[in-house]
C-alpha cells in the first residue's frame, strides 16, 4: 500500500469517527430538545386546567361553562388533547378533539415522574401523556376530617387532570434530523475522500519524483544529486539533506578509492625496492662491506614500510573510536619541554625553540597520541625548512582552550594546498621538487589525533613565508593534589 493510500485511510478513518460522533451528539441533542419541548407544552396545559378548577373548602368544582377553555378545539395531530377524571376514573370532562385522541389511558400504562415531581408522564401508543392529581384532603383537610357524603353532585374530593399530545410530529422531526445528519455526514465523507485522495497524491508527488529520479540514477550509475522540489516546506529540506548525504557519501567513496590506490602504491614501492635489492645482492658473492650496506638499505626501506603500516592502521580505525583510551589531564607547559628532549642529538635539534606564554595549560589527552601528532608537525617543519632557520613550538591559552603552535620559515603552502594538505598520501609539488617528499600520512594522523582529543587544528601559511600549525585542545582544570 502506498504512502498516499495510508495517509488517506488514516484521514478518512479519523473523519468518519468525528462525523459519527458529531451526528450522534446532534441527534441526541435534537431528540432531547424536542421531547422536552413536548413535555413543556403538556405541563403548561395541565397548569391551565388546574387553574380552571374551582377550589372550595368542601370540595373541588369543575364548571367549564363558567370558564371557557380554548385548548383542544382542532383535531390536528399537533393539537393538544385534555381530559378530567374523578377519583373512580370516570370521565368528568374532555376537550372537543379527545375523541380522535389517545382515549382514556389504561391502568397498565407505566407512569414516570419527570422534571416536575407533581406531574407523571407516559407513552401510550403514539401519544405522549401527562397527568397530575388534585386531592382535596391534601389541600385542606386530613382524611379523617373530610366527609365524602357531604359533597354535592358537581363537587369532587379528587380530580385527575390529563393532557396528551401526538408524538407523530416529534418522531417525524427526529427521523428527519437523523436522515439529514446521515446524508450530510455521508456526503461530507465522500467529498473529503475524493478531495483528500487528490490532495495526498499532489502533496506526495515530490517524494514520488525523488524516488523515480533515484531509481533512474541508480540504473545509469549517475552520481549527481537528486532534483530538489521547490516547495518551500519539509520536502524541499528533505531533498537538500538527502543530496548533502549523497555528496558526503560520494566524497567518502572517492577518498576511499584514492586512499586504497595510494596505499597500494606506497606499500608496493618499499616492498619492490627491498625485493629488487635482495635479488641484486644474491646474484654473486660480495664482500662483507657490501652485504652490510645492503642490509642498511633494507632496514631503511623496512622502517619506511613500518611507518606506512602503522599510519594506515591508525587511520583505518572506525570513526566511532573518537575518544582514545587512557586519557589523563596533563600540564602542557611541563609536558612539552619533556617531549622536546627526545630530539636532543638529532640533526637540527639546535633549531628547535620552545616559547611558553603561560605558566600552565591543562588539557585532558592521551599523551602518546598527542606526542605523535606534535612530533609529526615538528618533523614536517624541519623537513620543509632550511637548516639553521628556527622552528618554534609555542604554547598559549585562549578562551577555554590550550593552544600548541608549531611555526617554521619553510617553503609554505598555497591556498589550494592548504585545502588538501590533510588528505592521506598528499604531498605538495614543491616538496617533491626539493626531494623532501615523505609518505604523505603524517598530517592525516595529526588531524585524526586532534579530532579524537575533541580539539581542532588550524593552518596559517603562505608560499615562501613558512607555515604555522595550531592545535587547540579543550582546557581542563588541574587535578586536586593527592592526600598523603
């Protein structure tokens, strides 16, 4: 099932529940209103009849000729009917249209008390009937004091007033209301179904276009991005984000291909050199001095191969391994001078300068990895600068960071070279011309180490003026002294 169909079914299901609830509520309110209105008319009629009863202390008198009642004259279905019964249930008086009404309600009708506790209601066939009693003993005397034998012929000790209305108009109105609500709800649902299907298809058409374009580009092996719908909403943002993801994946694959090619080339060169050297040496017997010279050359190539393999293994670690193990807080102002002591006795060790612009700068790092990164920068600075020119290792503090900068006065880098200098196996053309090319993995290792330490690295360089590589690490607080 398509996404448009699922959205449409969800929308139509929700709409059906809303329409059903609305129709049921309106039907219930209409039914309640019409029935209450019917009962209100019955109550008003009983009030008129009760007012027409003449009350005397010795009896209740009904004299219709003295009081004219204009209720119940017409025989229409929505006209009121009324009747008055005595205590024995005999008919005392009735309206002119009572003959076509409900008749005298039978005794087995279930009477219920309504809103007015003095009035009882019942449904007799298609009629709504209400009654109330007027009892003389409850109005004046107690039952022991009332003498029923003293009542005149037109006097009663109890009268029952009955009013009746046909339920046919109300039932017809309720039925019409139910039918109207059903038809309106069904028509609304069908109209929304037709419009919703079209709107869902139009709203999701950009997604369908993206999917079709993705299938076409997959068949054609096209690496270009997908067409972005100019809708100005989440779909456009989805298209742009997807294209950015594709671009990052394409760049990653390209780097992987380039890395694999460069790695195979870099590994093949020292291995081929070692094998060819061994083959040359084994062609004929040689003096001991030539064998030692050959072994030295083999060792040089083996060391180079070892450096390449170690660098490749480090760079091949998963990107999720961003936090190196064994981190500890160190004071760079104390740690860097100790690191520079390792260079004593090496060529150009006298060109190294350490400048500390702060007494202490604490950072939480993995010391061996940070040492590898700083030594790679120093090695590059010495390699690409003239002998006798200073290489300065500068330590200073910035806002929330400890910064270590390695400065040289070497050949420098152009803007284009600065953009790709951290790529694996990259070597600047001028470095090759000077015969100082290396493996091309040193700066890649530096960037990985800095990222693993949650830091950043920045290049400031210009051709012929030298370079400055600045490592910024998040500054941490000095650990509390241990208690003795």
